[in-house]
C-alpha cells in the first residue's frame, strides 16, 4: 500500500491482465465466505479513481536508490507506484496485494508507463518487469528468496502487521536487503480517526527488530530511525508526520 493520499484525483478483469498476474490464489473471502480484507480494501479503492498519489514513497527512493537491481518483492503494493519505480530502476518485481481492484489499477498504470517508455526506446516496445500477484498476506508465502524485500506503510485494521513483515524478513536472500517503512504511532496524520483509534496497526523502529527476528547474528541493521516529513491531506491539510524506517542486510 502506498501511503501518499491522492488529492481529489482521479483494478482488472481483462484476459491480458489475468495472464500477467501471478497465480497466488485468491484471499479467503474471494469465494463469498464473508467480508474479509479483500472485500474491505476492494471497496475502499472503489471509492476513488485514485486512492494514492501515484508517486513512489520517498523512503523507498532514498534507501533503495543506490542498491544494485536484482529480484524484488513488494508486500502490499496498492496501486503500484513503488513497484513501477523499482522496475524502472532495473528490478524484476513481484508485487503482492489483497485487493484485485488495486492490482487492476496498478497494472493499468504500468501499461501506461511502458507505453510512454516505448515511445522513446530505440529498440521499440519495452517488456514488463512486474508480476502482479493477488494474495492474502496473512497466509501467502513467496517460495523463493529475493535481493530486496520491501513493505511500505502496510497498515490495516484487518491485518496484524507482524505476520506479513515476518514473511518479508524470511524472504530476503543472503546478501539481500529488507526495507520496512511505516507510520510512527506517535506522529500520525491528524486526518483519519481510524488511525488514532487503532494504534496497534502501527509500530516503532524498536518494535521491528525483535518482532522480525533481526537481532540475531545473520542480520546487520543499516538504518533504524524515524524521519519527519511534511504531508498534505485529502482536503489540502498540512501536517508533519514521521516515517519509521528499517533497512537491514541478511549477511551471507
């Protein structure tokens, strides 16, 4: 999930998209077994033509911009801005989300970017570097390891953040990077009462290390901090929030 709110701005059921998406299996509620995370997030995305800003998250750009591209995994990809940015830097990306609506939108955004890039490419059409995968992050396991595993602002009342973030840590290959970014619970945006009423959705930097098992000898913590930054709310409100940032390397 991206965290930049879309500001009065403005996901896929065509055959081309179905072929492009990875076969991760649908979330439990997809077969009609009640209202679950997939239904909640699908409805939330349907309320706006664009829920997030469409820009990559700044901490991702800052922390991953200097890494050598390889195979990346993003958990909670939302409308795809971070996955698309990673692909543009040369990464092969598996981007996972619980919402089919978000993935449809993300794939559409990717196609638009590929079309723009192909216009300026001497070799013609540019192929996709992203696999969009529908999955319930409380159950999904990647099956392979990655050079970079990233989760940006994976906060939800329907999801215990510890479960997918432990999955994220386990999916980092030796020599690879884990990057986790979230809202600091003491510096939340003033808009959105749900945030303040459900503070257990959030974590501090110090929470992450023991919860993800990063205090062992196989991990080296590169960045563990919180960073303030100004943000603009959905109705133009100005505020300063803090991002929790963890970047760690799994030692060879």
